[in-house]
């Protein structure tokens, strides 16, 4: 199996020179991958989370298409002409039903009631010590579950603060001056990506505030377009995140198995499209 990328974030999967035709280049890659699968006697090859136009190019080149769902937050007030960015968090809350507004306001108040301060780190706070702290919090989650793996080593966190601090948007929760929880966020091209969460304590609504509300607040403050908090979680709908279709492209070597999978993927795409359309329509009510 060849899988690209490691993290579930949509983006370019084939680097193409501006002078080259993108769809044509992807077709060449598709052919090369099929050859590689055959020569190495692999079962399959997979391209995960390409952009929609690239996914269509992979499909035209003979790969099977799969659609998934993530929940993203968009900095667009659809009740205004052209969908203007939100002025502040309360401006965003006015677009939600009363029940959701009340729930979010209640959850956002909880950290202060517990003596917890939540912030996005400032540039000067990305130090070697903070990298070690974030690594320790990262391990609290991956070590908690049987499927967890320490893919990212401490040195990875240290290299990030040394070489890419301008791309980091780490969120930390502090109580009595000590960091008790965090979210591993990064940002690029107007998008904030939320990934690993970790905590040393279990407190009401701490996860929602660190992983969701703080990211939305930062996106509004900095004029970001999208906040993508990661894979899974229908509970994100209640907090203003909208179901969004994601794409992947697949080649399976065995023609009989490929036929079975292709039939399933067609039904799944129809189901995903219907679900997203229904959920988005419900948001406008």
C-alpha cells in the first residue's frame, strides 16, 4: 500500500511545474503507480485528500474515487451579501439557532469558572521548553488508546519551533501558570488545521474550548478562511462546523476485488452527497 499523505488535510499531492499541464502530469503519475504496484506485487495504491480538481484528474486516469466527510468551519456569514467574514465570535453565534448559541456560550464560560486560561501561543513562546511540553501532552492521547502510536518524536516538536514557528498556532490551557492541555494547530494560506489534543487533567468542556472554540476565535481575529479541526466527530456540527466532502483516489490490483470495491464506492458517494446536502440545508432553516 502506498498512502499519501500522513495527515488528513486536503492539499496538493503531485508537485507540478507551472509550465506543465496538471491533469496530464497526474495521468502520468497514475500510470507509474499502477506499474509500481504490479512490479512490487502490492495489493493497492491510494492517494488521500487531494483537492477536488486533482481528484477528478485521478478519476479520469482510471483510479477509483471515494468521498468522505470532515467538519470544517468557514469564516463566511451567509446571511450577508457575498458572505462577509465574521466581525467577532458573537457575530458568528448570531447565525446559529438559539439552542446552539446557548450551549456554546455556556461551554465557553466554563474554563474561566475553573480558573483556566486558554491562549494561542505568541511567536516568542515557541521555545525548546514549550516543544517538550507539547510532546508530553501529545503522548497523553496516543498512549491512552490501544491503536495509538508515537509517530512524532520529541525531536520533531523541537525542530518545528526551530524552523517553522511562523506556521504554528499551538493552543495551550493553563491553570495556576502550568500548561494542562493543548492542541497541535498549524496554519497556512488562510487555513488553520487542528490536529493532536492532549491533557493532563479531565475538566468539563476543556476539549471543546481548546480544540474548537479557540481555533474559531483565532480564525475570526486573523481573517482566516477556514478552520479544519481534523477528521471525524459529528459533535462538531453542534458547534458550528459544517460537513464537507473530502476526496481520495484508489487503485486495486486484483480486478475482481476492484469491481466489488468500485460498486460499493459508487453507492457510498451517493450516500455522502445526500447526507451533506441534507445537513447543509438544515443549517439554513
